[in-house]
C-alpha cells in the first residue's frame, strides 16, 4: 500500500467532511432566518436542553467551585497569598470553567440525545417522511434545537457561575477560615461585567456547537442501530473537541491577547 | 394525454455503483403502476428521485408534463403537496400521537387549524379501518399491520394526486398483507389518485396495479398491463414472478 495515497485519502475525506459540515451549517442558518417558525417545538427543546440540564450543570459547577477554592488556597499558601481565593475563584469560574464545564456537560447530555433521536429518525425514514409531508426537516428539527441551545446555554452558565462561586464560598467559609461577608465582598468587588459577559458569550457559542454537531451527525447517520451509535459518539466527541478549540480562540479574541 | 409521471433517461450512481442506468417510465393519470425487481435494483432510488429526496445525475423527471428534476427548496413546495407516500417501515413520528401523524401534512404543510385537522385525521383513520380510540395512542403501541394502516391514512390525508407505496406488504403476515392490498386498491380509487408502488411481493403487485414494470440492471426491461405479466415472453420477468433461483438473473450470493 502506498503511504502517500493513504495520507491523501485521509486529507481528502477530512476536507470533504469540513465541506459537508459547512454546507449543513449554511442550510441551518438559512432555515433559521425564514418562516415557518416552530414555536411549540422550540419551547419543548428549551425544556429538554436547558431546564433538564440544570441538575448536572449545577452539580458540576458546585464541585468545581469547591475544588478550585481548595486548590487556590493550597497553592496560594506557598506564597502567603491564600487570601486571594475569592478573586481567583470568581475569575476562573466566570471566564473559563463555568462556560466550558457547562458546555462539556451539555455536550454529553444533549449532543448525544439529539444525534440519537435524529439519527433514528434518519434510519427509519422519518426524515424522508417529513419531506413528503411538505415540511423542511432542517427547519422542523435543526432550527428549534439550535435556537434553544444558543439561548439556554448562557442562562445555564449564569446559574452555573453563581453555584460555582457558592461552592467556593462554602469551602472557604467552612474549611478555610474565611469570613462569609468578606468573601462575598471580595468576590463582588473583583468581578467585572466583562469577566461574566465573556463567559456568557462563550456559552452561547458552545450551545450552537453542541446542537449543530448533534443535528449534523444525526442527519448523516447511516445503516441502522450501529450507525446511530456511531453518530452519537461522533456528536459528543466532536462537540467536546470543538468546544475546547473555540474556547481558546474566543478567549484570545475577547481579551485581545493573541 | 400528458403522463402524470414521466421519467426520461434517469441515471444515478453512488460512488462507482451505477444504480439507475437510464430509466424510462410513463404513468398515465388515475392508473396504478407497480415496479417489481429484486432487492438493490434501484426501486427505492427511483421513487426517491421522483420525490426529489435524491437528485438524478442525468435525465429528467416530469410531473404533469413539467420538468421538476432540479426544483429545490420553496420552488418545490407546491409540487410536494401533490404527493403522499407510504414508507416501508411506516416511518411514523414516534414523538407524536397517531392522529397527529395523520394530520401532520395538514397542520405543518398547509397550516390547517389543529382541531379541524384532527377531525380529518379521524375520518381518514376510519377509512383504513381504525377507530377513534387508536387516534390517541402512540405509534409504538401499534402492531405492524396497524402501523401500515396509519401510514396509509397519513399518505392519503391531504388527498394527494400521486401516492407512492414502498414495499407496502413487507413484514406483514399473508392475511394482513391482503387486507392492506385491498385497502390500497380501494383508497387509491377513492381518492382518484395516480399510484406508483414498488414491491417484490407478486401477490401484492397483481392486486394493486393496472400496469407492471420490471426494473433490472438499472433499466426498465419490461412494462405492460398486469394481466399480461404471465405472457410477457421475457425470461427475466418469468424467472422473477415465479421466484426461481435458476434463470438469467444471477443473484450475488456472496456479499
């Protein structure tokens, strides 16, 4: 076997995949901009994507905030800088960990569910059936999920931010000897709206990625149960990778450091 | 008279595999044509090419004399309203109750009020022999035969001009298959539609068609009135309708 041919094939199939994804994104955005709009379906997706993700996002945010406070305290201790815990916790949570952890959790929960549902609809011809019933499948299936995810994620992240800070507060006041009022004052004085907003913007982008990758992989699933399984895996893996990659790019863009 | 559906030299390949190699076909209004042929001979691709789910590489698809091969998006909407389709596996939406499945095209496709669409759906369900109690069940609670009936009710809900049937009897016991065949024959007459079906079930093909066409090697190799199928003089057709392993059609036993 010719190694150059193998490399070439891999590169070509990667480029083809990127092209297909770009076309799918374009079709979705076009569908987003024109009626009909499915309000009922969009509300349903808000419940599934946003509301039902609250427990898992809240729980991970709580433990992240708690462990962050503990680590900063132990690290800061080496320089006698342990008093900086509230400031670093709020900065780390709002700018970075809040949106990224919410994004990864929602990727695991929602991208998988979307890909499995749409993938099953694909292999059982339900998507073709939509077409024969004068309904655009992209409008009917993709747009409600995209809209719900893009709007839910910042709200989830805002809730996660608060819970994360609270997790840090709990550990700091219960285990590390901080006074509650001082901790909160330091948190509020230090955090700027730019810190919080940058995290919420990231969250909206992550929401878009999660819904898009779920829908894209579902739409392109082939060949029965195995194909739907592969689509689900791909949806989760690709949205996680894209979340981490765009996180870097967004951080650089939002804070002009690159 | 203009043919309701006409295919001229339709070709389609997937990768290096040629599926349709110049299909020519004409279906007169208010008649029922069945395409027979083995598995993987491109019967489904033919229907999907007419529906626009697949775009042919070459050739033309004409509906009512109008070239619709490359109609896309919003331009295609008025055309799609002429179609109804019964899918092989039913393809019912499992997230919706039975009546909403039947009424789907009316509500989503035509913007009809839900209450009125529900009444129509229940009337259409009655036409296929299903009572009102079924209307509020979920599709997953139904047997295979009932799912086919719901699929049929959905296909005829908007009084389409053309109805497609994809393997309507696959997966049913012989008696239920015959019930479905009768339903198809009577509803198509009732609605006054033109029907195009694909099947490899000869009992079904004889029952629901006026004309039969056989697809083999990506082409229509024989077409004629249903009562002529036994005197086709075509050895491929003879082998297929009698279900013989020996003959000019060689099945690839190895995958």
